[in-house]
């Protein structure tokens, strides 16, 4: 399994609405970070959207990645039929063997499982002919069992799961449940570490990100159970913000360096 970084390794630097830096991170910056961290893969997700890049910008991204020996993976959000077909073409263009999708687009698109299955079935020919694997990412609106049923109904080697280690906390599902249900179908792993602590007033809990390897994530146990079809593991981060966005971005970069250092022993 290859270790990589993502535009969600640096969500503060890439830009969060209401907290935008003066100069948001670009794909060129992300490539530079990958080279400095000595990782061989980057995943460009919906916070650095490929479909908003002009042709010359895409071509430059492909050239720079190739020159530095870096594999590109495509990611997107809002899996309408039109958007899925667009991103299959973009994944092919950048040479991505995998297309990670978050199904929902906030409140704009929230399909039921039958609609999701129909959309995927209509794209199977395009996926298989281009040899691109669609990876559906687990998140808080849907239970892991919903994802299992989607995968089983589609029943195709070009459709699997992008397993995020933390997202399903929002659906009241813990790590053991997520791994037990989704590991057999996983084709892409999102490593996101966190710590859960009781609030000072004792009325509730705080789920807060940590550098990978320094939180509560049982990574060796997870890696033992992940499907052998999973060829890439991507670092993502939930970095608690500082008072100033520039300090948050510096902290985020430091966490990325520490996380990769902690993770390197597990990956090729």
C-alpha cells in the first residue's frame, strides 16, 4: 500500500470558507509538499477541484507529477450522474486509477440508496472501459450498512469503498464497526487520527484531531484487516485552529510532517 497526501491533508491552507488565507494552496504547492515529504501519491479532492482547472493548468499538473514520480488520484463531491461522468473523464486524463467520491453535496444533493445504485450502474461501462475504480467515501449521513448494501447491489469490481477512519463517528459508529463492515470492500484508505475527551463540565465529549499515530486510532489493527485490493492510504487531518489563520497553516504543515514520519514504517 502506497502512502500519500491529499488536499485534505491541508484543508486550512487550501481554504475553508470564512477562513481563507491570503494565498490558498494550489496543486503545485501540494506536489511540492509531496516531494519534500517523500511520498509518491497525492489525492486532489473537492477542496481543490479538478473540474475548475483550465486545460493548461491540468496539463501542467500532469507534467509536474510525472517529472517527480508522483501518482495522481482524483476526488470529488456530489455524485450526480453528470458529475460522476465528468470526473471519470478527468480521472482518466490525469492517469488516476481511482476516483474517490463523497456522495452528497451538502444540502444540494442527498440521494437515497436506490438512486445511488442507479447512478453507479449507469456509469459501470465508463469505469470498466477506463479501468478506473470508483471509491465511495463513508461519512456521517449514511450508516456503514447503507454502503455495504450499495456495494453488494452494484456487485462490480470497479466499485468499492474509500474508508475514512473517523467520518462515521458522526453517524454514531465507532472504529470497530466501520472496519468490520467496510474493510472487505476498501480500495482506498483515509487515515485521520483523533482523540476523544470529556468536556470540562462533563456534559459531553470533544472529538479533536491529532497528528497521525498520536491519537486513539488503532492503525496496525486496521491495516491488518483492510482488503488487499486497497493500494493507497492517504493522510487527512482535522487540525484545531489557532487564533490566526497563518499560525493554523503552519501548525497544519508541522502536523503533516510529523504524521508522515509516524506513518512511514507501515507503508512502501
